[in-house]
């Protein structure tokens, strides 16, 4: 497998989590928010972002899309650095 992004992973980050669960990312996030809302979900440029912050931001993004007319089932592409 050609995976050039792996060379940018921190040394303690696994290359795979093994078998992926039969759940959506939203399901997994909501479960984690219930258990450990203050847990660190992301570290971006030194800033630690909690699971609860990611949940709030994803809800805000979903509401913004809805205000723009995006409906359930519509496809949306995100272009990220």
C-alpha cells in the first residue's frame, strides 16, 4: 500500500486500528462524548481539541449546511489541507 501520509504520523500513533466497527463516525463520536467529553480528540498545531468541541463543531457545520439547503442524502465534498 502506498500511504505517504504515514510518514507524518507522530511515533505513538498506530498505522491502523485494526478491524473497523459497523458504526458511523457520528455514532462513535456521540458514544465518546457520553463517556469522556473532555478527552482529547484532535491535536492541531499544538492546540488540543476535546471530543465535546468536535461534537459541537460538527453539529454547527451540519446546521450551516442545512441553512444552505443541503438535505439528508446530498453529497458534500470537503477539501482540507
